[in-house]
C-alpha cells in the first residue's frame, strides 16, 4: 500500500489516501464529495496548483524550497522504482 496525494478539481481540496498501486477506483473528495479528483505525485505541484493565480512560482519564495525540491526528487525516484520504471 502506498500513500497518494489527491487534489479535488471542484473545491481544490488536497488530501492524502492510502491504497494499493493497482487500485484505480474513483476517489471521492472528502470535503465536497466530488469525483473529479486527480492523483498528485508530489506535494509541491499541489502547492503550485493552489496558488495558480500567481505568475511566479511560490516555491522560490519558501525558505525551505531547496529542501522540499530535494525531497520531491526522492519521492519521484521512489515512485518510479515502485512502478518498475527505474
Ligand atoms: Zn472537493
């Protein structure tokens, strides 16, 4: 079982669920009940999505942006490995 971040297209709520990598059943938003949810591979893009009205990347203004980027890279590597794509 893996932990996934999901984002809701209707209310922009971002939430985490734990499920099997083969489980592709619809995920409902826990906040508004919408089925229009998208899996987010990283927490960083979720932050960008929530601030999509801004032209500049909010990541650059965060004090720990570099650390977050590195953690995100490690997450990608782990996911790719889990999926047998490395
Ligand atoms: Zn929602």
